[in-house]
């Protein structure tokens, strides 16, 4: 009989406390900001899945193309017995790795890690049906704060996909990558998905589609604040903006107040003011160049073993070994 379980290191109470802390810090800062993780309630997750199918949003298709063509090579190069995925969600693309590692004959266990217990339970149900002989061990945790809970079982391959590394600023990436390296033994592997620097005419529409789905996704964070913090934001009073920062080489998603307003967050006993045109930053999505990402990985204690892009050179998967 296959083993499967769910290990919880992050409860609903922890998530609620984190939201209260982040909302107070971010909304009282100048300029105002919120972390992107609060997009992803049930509705936000549905909207993001819709975004991944939009013609303008290339990253998901590009990463899937690479995994489709390179999963076999990844399995041969790593010989991984344990696959760990950070920020796993539905683990849909990860099945390409699972299939390749299983075919290679080394895979024994899969550990998806995500902040959403509900998402993990759903994913584990599907995985249990489709991989009945695989040891499944889900972990409800925040990969920024809970890397110490990663299982130590066989040669490990940690997958961090989707370009999520771009949501870290450079000052945040360095300690995260170093902490991840500290959890791995020499010769274990990191598979990192990263979006690449390219023409803003391609980049910006990926975050500002003509159908307005990304705009609705962006404003969803205000619905989350209204529900969870008893706030009275009017989401339609904010315009969606996606801005390319050429110097930092990242996209910023922002919400721009269309008129002066005051917003009350009763759960925080907090009132904040927005001037007309004032912006709230909701996401940073950094884009990378090969030499820069290789250098950051080296500084953290990883050696790049291989680098693959999709045919159009838009997105990259980097396989790096802990040294």
C-alpha cells in the first residue's frame, strides 16, 4: 500500500496573522505595497489558471515546452529518489518530472510543499489516484520560512518552477538561495524556472492582457483584504497597471487609485488614505539573464549543471547542483 500524509507547519491562524502583519506594514509604507502571495485565495487561483491559458501569457507554455523535451535528461542527470516541489499548487507541470523519474527507475517519493492545505489535499487526491505506488508526503508550509522541514530521504531534487523566484528582490533572493543550499547535501539538485529579459512589447502584455483577466486578478487582493480584514476597498476604484522597470529588469504590478479616497480596515483598527493616482505595488516579477542567475546561484553554493530554454528563448530551466 502506498504511503501518503499531510504535514502541517502553517495553520489558517498563522496565515491570518501574517496577512494582518503584512497589510499593516505595506499599507502604511511609502510607497504602499502588498506581497503577491495574497492574490491566491480560491478565486485568485482560478483567475491565475485562466491567465496561464491567455495568448499573451507565455511563461507557463514556455516552461512546459522545456519540461516536455528535457524531463528525461533531468531524470538521467539527477537520478533523484525524492522530488520536492516548492509552491506546488496543483503540481500539474511537475507530472512531467514524475513520469520521467519513474521511467528512469529512481523515483521513490514526492513531497509537494504549499501554503494552501486545501490545494495540497486536492493535489494529493489526484496524485494518489494516478501514482498509486509513489510515496506522497505533502507539507503545508511557507518556503521562505520553513525550509528546515524539507524531508531528508535519498538523493533529492528540489523543483522551484513557474518563475516564482522573480517575486523576490535581489536582496531577498540571496538569503533564500543560501538557506535552500544549506538544506541540501553536496550533489543534490535544484531545478529553477526563471523568466528571461526580453522586449517589453512581449513582457508587458503578459501582465496586462486585452481580456482584462490580469486586471481582475490584481484587484482580487482587495477582495481578500475586504473579506479577511473587514476592509471597505472598492476594487473598481483602482486601475490595473503593469510597468516595466528597465533599470531593475522587472515588471511591477500596481493598483492605481482613480480618485482620492480613505479606506478603513476594521480588523486592524486602521484607516489609510489614497491620493488620486497613488499606486499600491502588488507584485514584482524579476526577469533574468543567464550570467546573472548563474552568478547568484554560485554565490549561494550551487554549480550550474545545465541550462535549457524554450525554442523562442523566453524562459529558462536551470539545473544546479549543491557543491
